[in-house]
């Protein structure tokens, strides 16, 4: 039984910050890459950020680069997304996910390569 639980979402004014957490259970995540995705009403789910199993390599969508930081604490079996300088267009439901293959060193962008997903947490950025 693998579960991911996101937390830390909420309502914030433009320019503010939030930190999202993703707590995993049922699987030790230390050997898996992980990612954050988001979906706004009427839009497809899109890639936000990903991190390799070592935590040494991170990747970001152009729309969030320089503002968001993905990190992980394998001892806590938890992943984080620090979001700064938030914009109204960041408003979406944010999902965390675990990659499907251990020690994977390839492309982390395809959504279809992630096997487990959380229920999501709402982030709303007001103007």
C-alpha cells in the first residue's frame, strides 16, 4: 500500500510564499526520483519540477524556474516544494508523484513514468 499525502497549500497574495510537503508511506523513496505536477481548472496537468533519487539533480518547468525549489529528505521519506514570488497563474491543484523505476537516470519529464500520485493540495494566489 503506497500512499502520498500533500500538505501546505492555501491562499496567498501575489508575491508571497508557500512550502508544500509530500509525505510517502508504503515505500522507501530514497531510490526513486520524484516530481511535482499541477493542474488548473480547464487545463491539462503539467510538469512543475522533479528531483533525482540522490537529490543532487533538479529540473523545473520554465514557468517556475528561479521561483520554485524542489528538495527531499529521504530520512523523513518526504519531498518538498518551496514556492516563492507566487503569481496568480500559479493557482492550481498541486500533486506529488513517485517515479516508477529505481535508480532511474533518464528523462524525468513524462507524466506517464510516475506510478503513484497523491490526492493534491490546492494553491490559490490572489491578485
